[in-house]
C-alpha cells in the first residue's frame, strides 16, 4: 500500500475521532447515530495510523507530499 494521506490529514482525522469518542462515552452521542459515529471514528483512527485511505484511490485524492510517499 502506498501512503496517500499527509500529516495534516492524519492529525485532523485523529482529532475528529477522539472528539467523537469523548462525546459518545460522555453520553452526549447516543442511540444508533452515536454508534455509527463511533464506528466512523474507529475507521478514521485506523486510516490515520496506516496513512492510507481506500476511498481516496477511486477519487484520485492524494494529500501526501512528495517527501512522505514510500
């Protein structure tokens, strides 16, 4: 897998994931929408860790700079 996520993209996704998790476990996000957002937060964290977003491939998006690519 080639990296297709830059550092800024990874940080933004991580921050969003942490905020969603905090809101969910604090009881602010509840029900089915809370669960869906928690799953999305997990996906955001996973893609941030591996620096690869499969959705970017068909869309042709690459936020990774030239020096970040492997």
